[in-house]
């Protein structure tokens, strides 16, 4: 690289990230002190400028250019592997606020700074050890991660996927506007980089990324496509799976079974009266037709949540009319980068500047994952002017309210229809992808009502208004509280459906269930990230834990293991106690996170960093184990 090229590309740098790089290259403490301490980023904004004035920005870029050029000329990096104390100091200085040490520990490992301290994964990925075969249901994010973990440890694994390709929800959800609401450089595997085209990747790019990962790591050959697991029964030593395939029904036996089907895979389709008589097109958002012409059509969208907020702005300019039937309001956060293509200079920095990618990802992880968690904890003494649960949460409420009022200025009718009456983060926080602008269009209407029934020519809202329609999109969510709803799982003491009756699923760490030996779940009960962030991080935690656990069982000659009932019960008591102090139990709040009894069954009460810590090292003493019988001759 030459200096002119470097200087040009540094114009696109995130300056807090660049400060961390300069510190590592030079080892100079002055880069972690005033005047080089960035401001705390507002909301969910990355604050590329760091809040610095022009002179300080220029100073940082000049110092970075000097340090990087010296590095290209062979000058050694002064702090190539900062210990945890130093890493934590850099995190706090460049974030502009306090950061828990455990968060720095997690990010230090993910960033590759613990390479010397992490034991190598045993086993030959090209040769499997005899005796143990693991079946995985689903080839989405979780399924691919656990397959890689086990394969790399030399454990035989087969993945049963009902679809025709890897990618899980990214295969099925192809509606217009479909994409991530977590930055792409965070919604990605920690070990598999990508030059993302935009800050928030759309469906096709995300799916392509998933497929590329599976191909690069040789996981495709582990997957049995169009293999739909319908039932699993424990026969005393193995799980026997009933599987539908294009060639007919078949059975497979596996030593261990891992469900990686996820929470958001079975559409929730209300049984609306008259829906069969509707003469137009009606479908769930996750079953969007491959061919559909909306030009000039009268379109009704049922629902106002995450899917609707992506669909409506994407098609509003095409349709003849758009009516949204919304039962509940959503808090929406601004993000200046939502529609932005990533500057090629950013890709250059990611690929050519040492440590830049790792520090940038760490910054995103803090801003979009755990930083917001404290605003979800109820302060019993707090009394705010509006719906809020603590002082920080009230700050979010005021910030998001000002944004809403600014976007809907001059439309008091829309303000009334869209301003939530519950605290921010009480439901899934959404990013504005053009929602407010779409609502202001003359041919777009928002009705605060659910559906009462369908007619031949449209829908009738619960408010009594009849809305003519050519196309009705059911953005009505998923059966998220009914884990493994499409698979009949029968263990040695009964069915899982009976054990989890009334949508009351419970598992240790969201993965292990008493009385169901050798059965594990990924994205199970109480593992959804209600406070936001990348679920891929949670999936990596679970894949690591299960890889360690199954590997240990194989090495110890364990034929069966199931979490002890007491361990699971105590863990879930902790979960419930933590949830009792969280926002999802705010009075009067309706959310799909809770079951009919009011228990939160979907969300995790923990910070991502806490869950990471919990899943580093499985403890066999927490499990009931049965060793393999020794055969003598």
C-alpha cells in the first residue's frame, strides 16, 4: 500500500475503532486519554466521527497513517496481544462509557486475542471417531454451527433439513424488504468474514453468506435435504427418527439429537372467519409467492410488527392502495446507516488494516447487544412522566418520541396511531427503514384494529370498517412459544408436548431437558434476545457448549446423559426471578414473549456476555449419566 491510498481510505474510518488500532500499533497511552476520548454514541448509532471536531479527527487519521505505514515497513506492533486488563481499558476508552469486564473478555476471545490461551479443538475433521452419531434437525444458523463444531471434533454428524438448501429462515422468508435489523458486520459468524454491500444486509445477501459458509467449511455434504423429521422416539439407547423424504417415509437412528429448528419457523395463521371465501391472494409473510404482481393492487397488511415494517416501505410505491391493520404500536429507533451502501473504502480498511475489523465488530456488539440491557431492568422507585421503568429507559422514550414526532410532523392523526403507551423495549425494538415515510403517503392508511372476518372482496376490521382488497398479507408472526411444535418427541417417560403443556417450555440454559437423554436444543426456551443484538452470538455459545458436552460424553464413555431435574429447576427459578424484574412484566403489556399464564418463555433475561460466560465449560456433574457397558470376551 502507498500512503496516498491509505490516507484516502482512512477518510471512511470509524474513528473510535481507529483509535484502538493506533493504540495497538504504537502502544502509546495518549490515545486512550483526552482529547482522544470519543463521545458515547447516541441510541443505536455507530457515531463514526466519535464526536470529535475536525482538528482532532485529522490528528487521529494522520497518526493512524504514520503508524500503519511503519507497520507495512516492518516496524513491530507494540501491543499485538493486549492482556484482558489492557483490552478492557481500550474498550472503555473507545466506547466513551463504562464497559463490564466480562464483555471485554468475550470480545477479546472472539477478536482472536486469546489464540494462545484457547486449547485446540481435538479430532481430525476429515475422520470421525466410531461409536457416536449425532443427528441435527435444521440447517439454519444453529444447525450449521453445531455441525461444524462436531465435525471439527471428529464426531460423526448428519443434518436433516426439510428445505432444499441451507439457511433456515433466510430460505423461507423472501418477502420484499426482508433483511436484518442488526448490522451485518455483527449479524455474522465470528470466524467467517464478508465484505457486506450494506450496513443492514437484505435477505439474498444474508442467504448467500450462509450458503458460502457451509460450502467453504464443507458442511453441505453433511446435510440431507428434503428430510422432514416428523417424530423422534427414545428406544432405550438411541433416538429413532421418523423422516419424510421425496422417496417416502424412512427412519434413522442417532446417538444424540440436537434440535436446531429455531423459534420463528412455524407461521402463526389465525383462523379468520371467511378466509376461504376471499377471491384474492392471501398468504403469510413467510410464505410469500415466488411470483406476485402488486402493481396497482389494493393491498392489506395484517399486523404492524417487524415483518410488516419491512414489507410496507418496500412495496408502498408500487401498490394502488395500502391498508395496514395494526393491533399494537411499536417503538422505532432511527439509524442513519440503514439504507446506506458500505463505502468500498470501509472494505479496504477491514481487509488491510490490522485489528480494524475486530475492533469495529466489538464496537457494534456493545452498541447493539448488551449496552441497552440496563434500561430493561425495572426500578421499583422510578416515577417518570411517561411510560418508562427507569431513568435510562425514560431517556430512550424521550429520544424515540422526539424522532417519531419529527418524522410525523403535521400528522397528529398518525402520531396518535403510532406512539406507544408502554416503555421502549417492552416489545421487539424496530429500526426505521422508511416506515414513517410510507405512512405519510396519500394512498397508505393505518387502521388501529385487528381483523374480524374476511369477505369475498376484502376484510372487515374489528372496528367494523370494510376494506376492499386484491391481496392480503398476514404479517401475523410465528408460533414462537410452541417449541418443536411440528415434531412429536417421546422420551423414556412421555412426550415433550405433555412436559411442556400450555406453552410452558423449560430447559437448562435453553438446551437440556430432564428425562430426555441425549436430546438438546438450540434457540430453545428463554434464549431469544429481547433486548436486541445478534442471535448468531448466542448460537455460537450454544454450539461451543454442546460441542464440548458431546465430546466429553464420547471421551468418557457415556452412553446417556440428561440434565438433572434439580439443576434445571433451579436454573429456571433464576430465569423467572430475573424476568420478574424485567420490562416484559410491565403491567398491561401484551407480548408474544409470555405464555397464557404470564410466564416469559421466549426471551432470555441475561445479557449476551452473561450467557457466554455460562456456556464456556459444561459440567458433567450437572447431568445424570449412564456409562456404556463394557463388553468382555
